[in-house]
């Protein structure tokens, strides 16, 4: 079996036609869902790129792996999917598949850890540790300059985009009505076509990299993480996708004026951030959402091109395909821009798994409403490859039993957290960095958030599925909040922090002190 692990950046769960969007048609993603299972209740462990992705890559929650925000390196002691795959191959004495990357990871290297252990970045080990265990076809995290000597930036320059930073000057720039070059960082310009040709855009380029990689592998098994930077901002789309939709083709903005009355202090502070103040304006929402949808349509078109190539190569018959996102995007919902907060708009993501094996025929084309989390990707891939799941580390669960029609006891809630110390909100609130944490449970009926010493939040999703009415400070909900608070404490107390010794090693050492020559307590 091969594995293709596709991730889109900042893709909302409700922006696919298979999820019910009435105007944004995504036939190729829909076809993938028809070949597999679409998990309609899939959630990330954090509404921020970095910690969410590190959970995808380790199978562990942020409170366990420690990379709690974008600027926080993944600790050197954390073991990622690539290392697990390579360690198994080494133990078997064969090459086996390896984990390759085309696109974004947001991995921040633990440079202090590498320095402490005198591991040089130029060594093979240092190279892999700095890159989260991925062997890179081409890493491109987006929203950064591409002045690199090779990779996407150099590729663009060879094709005539004559600039030290072609990403800024072409990929996210446009020519306005007056003939001036304008930047996509200014969202007022996203109705214009990007200066880059569509075939040279980020989405097209990474699709080409994936296709080329698969062709080169021939019959050798492989694991590929194809990680698109879109539809993440800057919301600049190449022609014709920049003008493919109008605002009447977009979903209505989910917000009420009552949300601003007596709002939770952290939420109120977030609404003062520039991105939220900007997206609170209806004119901005009307201008940006069509461009966002155009980027999704472009992504779907290139996934169709990829799947067609895989079919021609016979790879759809021996490849497990996972499609997901690292979080959603508010786009003005709840008077917010960007992400992070504990609304389904951001925390809930598209999640499709297509297993070509006959065992999965019983669920093919189904929609499964059981709770799925991003930590489930690692154990699902490992089990697909026949690699034992390191139970002392991995906190997710393999989805193969669900794909194969089994009915195991399953989770009753999903978990997410936020470290907001890096944002402007703590400055407005006078909060110390150690106070800037929040922890949340989402059940089938409620969303609960614990903000440490600040008021709790609670939404009753049965009567308020869009999370308009925060009941966290009402005395009548104290019983429900106490119940969810206890469940949160129980969940946190079961995190896997003993990672240097496997469960099997512990079992072998249980009550074995006399075998080791230790005879304490004898009379």
C-alpha cells in the first residue's frame, strides 16, 4: 500500500459541495468521498496551523507534544510519522517506504535542542530533525518570501518572473486598474487576478511536484504528504479563478449583533485585532469570500488532475488517500477574522479517507458522523502500512476499523486548546504568558471552554448550533459546566507524558526488582 496524505490550509468544512455548499462545486473532492468515507464530525486539536499540524504529524495533542503555537518548535524528543516509518523499516532490515513532503508543514526546528546535543543540521539526522522527519521534494509554507536558491522561488525565476522574491512580486500581487502593481496583503485587491499564470501558481506547482514524484517511484511503495498552502491568505487567485464567484454565491455570514453584548473578555479582545475589525465590515466579507471560494475551486480542479494521473498509473488501486485541513477560517463569522477561537467554523474540518482495499467496500460512499480528530491520522497510516502503533506515545485512534465496517466503542467528545500568548489580546487584557491558555471539549450537545482564571464558556449546540449564545456565566449552567470541567480534567490526566519507555517495556519491568538483584522490604 501507498499513502497519499493531502492537507489544505485554512479550508472550512462547509466549503465543499459534498458538505452541502450550494454554489461551490468540488466534484473531484466529492468523487474522493464517494470512493471512501467522509467524516462529517472531524475536528482539529487547535485552531492554529502549527499546533494542529504537529498533532497531525505526531498523533499527539498539543498539551503532550508542546508545540502550542506557530512560533513554538516541536521538541526534539517528539517522534513524528516519518521517524516511526523509518524506525520500523530499520528494525526489519529493509528500506521500506519513506515519508516525503511536497508543500507546507509549518515545522519549526528545535535549534536549542539540536545545539544541546551537538547535532549538526548538515548531517542526515540533523536535516531530518529540522524538518519534522520529512524528506522534502519541495517545502513551501506560503506567506513567506521565496528568495531561496532552489525550490518554488527558483522555479518561478527560471520561467521569467524576474524578481528576488517572485512570490511577493507575482504570486500574491496584481496589476490594478491604473496599471500599478498592488499587493494581495491588502485584501481590497483580491478581486484582481494574480500576476502569476495559473499553471505557475502554488496549487498547480505542488500538484506537478506530486505527480512527478509518483511517476519517479514506479512500483516502489511510498508515503507522500501533499500539503497545499491554499486557500490560506493572502487570498490572491490567478485567472480565471479570481472572478469565478460573486458574493451571492457565498454562504451567509454567521453573526448576530447580540454576540457583542457582554462578550467573553478574550473574545472581545480578539475582536479588536486588525483582522477581526476588518472582517467585521460587510464590504470586506463581500469582497474576500468570492476570492476564497475561487482558491478552493482551483484546488479541486488540480486534485482532479492528480487523481486522473493516479488512475492512469494504477495508483488509485493501491493507495490510501486522506484529505483534510489544518483548521477553518472565520471570514467574518462571529465578528472575527482568521482562526483560533472555539467555534465549529474553525475547529471543524473536512476529512475524507478512501481505502481501496475490499475490506472498505462495506462503507464506500458513506458519511460517518462519529467524532474524528487530527491525531487519528498517524495511527491510521501506521496500521495501513502494517507498522505497530507506539501506544505509549500516540494518542489518536486508527480509523481503519470504522472504514472496514466495524463498530468499536468510540470517543464521546473531541478536544482542542489554545495558547494565545503570542497575540495582541494578552496586552489588552494585562495577562501574563502563563495565563494565556484555554482548553475545550466539544460533545454532541455542548461546547465547553476553560480559560483558567477567566470565565468559562458554554454553548448548548442543540438549541444554538451556530454558537451565538454563550451560557458560560449563567448560574443556571453551573451543573453542566461542572460536569464538563470534570470530564476535561479526566481527559488531561490521561495524556501520555511517559514517552521514553514503551508500554511493553514497562510491563516487562513490573514487579521485577528481585530479578534485578534488589530485595528491599524482606524480613
